[in-house]
C-alpha cells in the first residue's frame, strides 16, 4: 500500500520488497560524487574502451571478444588480462560506466556475451594489487552500487516475466562470498510487485547515499500480458544508504519522466528538467520530498 502522496510522506516503489526506512539519517557528503565514467569505441570491430575515474585514480577497461585488459591509467603496474569479454557496468542504459568504489580501490566488471543461461558473472578487481575474484550468481543480476568500505556489492535481481522491469535489491557480502538472504525491504509493503526503469543517478562523494531516478517501465504494470505486476504507479527515487544496507523510496509527481535529472548538493537531492519552472528536492537524511523552483531553467 502506498502512503498518501499529498502529505509528501515517503512511499515505497521497488518490487516486492521495497525499502527499509531509517529517518533522520545524517550525511557529511560533498556536493558531487567522485565516480565518473566515459566510453569510446576503439580498435577492431566489437572492441570498446571504458574509463572510470574514482577517487584519485582512473581505471581503463579495454574489452574485445575473447580478452579484456584492465589497467590503472598512470599506474606503475602492468595491465591485468582476463579471459572473456568484461565491461564496466551501467546502471542507466545510456549513462556513463560505473562500478568502482568511491575511493578507487576496487572495481567490478560484468561479463557480456556469455552463453551461460541462468547465470550472471562479475569480476571484482583490486586496483591496487591487481588481484581479481569471480562472483557467480544464479539468475539475472546487474550491478547497482558498492558500500563505501567495499565489503558489500549491491545487485539488482531482475524478476520474471522477462523485460517487465520487476526487480529486488540484493546485497552480496564479499567476506562470505554469498548474497544476504533477504532483499533490501520495507516490511510495510510486502506483497507489492512494482517495476521501474532507471533513467538518472547521483551519489554523495563518500558513496553513503546513492539515488536512482526511476520512471514506469514501458512494459511494467501497464502492458498487455503483464497484468500481475500490481497496480500502475508513477516515477520514484530509490535512495540506497549503502553503508548499512537500508533504503528509502520516494514517490514523485507524475510529470517527472525522461529528461529529468538528479544532482546531489550537500545533503539534498535535486530533481529538475531544463525549461520546467518546477523542481523537487529530497532531504537525504529523512527522505522528505518538497517542491522548489528550478534554479537552472
């Protein structure tokens, strides 16, 4: 059950097991995240190069059909070669590459082009020692975020039917080399099945708060053949508090759609679109949503 949008209370919008509420959370983050990425085509057909800046380092991933090279730009070490085709993940389909811890010590790569049906594979690379470790998960998973200390990797577990946008957030514990048994969940919303398509992301510099803007999935709870996904819902922001594996989800007005962006400034997440006079702000400590004027229009 959603809480009333008119009272600007926090409402959960993730699939099945939305988010755990933790009010009055403090954050000392700077305005912008340190992790930024770029991608370019390179070399022979099918090859590509991704670069990701995290902390004081830049990691470069050059992937071809059967071989991938990982190197730290300007570093003294030799590139790490990995069999297979691996790339830096993207949370937003047309967004920049992601996948590094805020301090630039670790990166996670996603395998592409694999014939392993029903299996998702990731490679964790220590960018200081060049050691790597394989992570294999049964099911369809994609990368979501790191915890600030690198002990947890958050993955999105995609649920059937295929291409429905249904998902739950899972935490992978590197010490035990296993997924934690429970999804990041809000007990108040158990039983709700909802879906979304991520279109924008921003995080605090320390990586403790990670915000993803979702809009209704094209086939989600509205499309023919997907009637069981739950009642239609609107856009929302998923706030992951990555240090302690909790989250909040905040419903947004229905006008928020593709073209809207998110940005972190101090302890506030700003949601706006060029040319639109209205904007919205979410307090990263409490999750409270307010309407504001668009300062950048």
